[in-house]
C-alpha cells in the first residue's frame, strides 16, 4: 500500500490494519494527528478514529493553558 492514499477511498481489512499499525508507531514516536493526516492525505478525523481503533492512548492537547 502506498503512503499517500487517495482521499475518499475506503481503507478496509488488512490495508486498514497495516495503516493503523504504521500510524500508531509514528504517533507513539511523537508525530501529531495533524502531521499524520497531512502525510497520508487523510482527514484528521480518519486518523483519530484509526488510532483509537488501534488502541492508542491519545495525548492531551498542547499549547498554553488558561487560568480562570
């Protein structure tokens, strides 16, 4: 399977499992969901859902926090 999937094409079965494993490894190595989405040509929501399916514990949002 190629790295940049055509947007809108269905990813199912073994291809989906392989992609989930690759993205999980990259996410665990520090890449953000947005970076993974851009690299694969998929949406943020697709990558987010795939990581959840792969059992990834998602990191919290970055950036400064506001004090009330």
